[in-house]
C-alpha cells in the first residue's frame, strides 16, 4: 500500500508542476477574456471600457496598466 501511495503522491506533484508551468505561459487576449466573462454574465461598465481604451492608447505595458487599474479602484484612506 505504501508504494501505491508514493506513486500517487509523485503523480499529483507532477500534475501540479505541469499545471503551474503551463499556466505561467498562457495569457488570454482581450477577445477571449470578453467571451469568457460574457458567458459568466459579467460586463465592463462604460467607464471601465473607456479607461482600458485610454490605457491602451497610451502604450503602457501590462504591468503599468495593472498599476493604473488598481489605482482607479483603490479606496481613499
């Protein structure tokens, strides 16, 4: 029984590593993300669409856009 348990643990570990590795290289485009969120019943507000459009027009990279989006939704302290 111990041998079977070790095999199962190794298989689980390998699957976990494989999932992390593949997830790190996969990114959704805007169209794919919009399709997924539409299926889930989520929609961007007009304000959010305008904000994303402006950030894209500025030529910001992904990290810079993320910072700006977080800043827009951060509550004042």
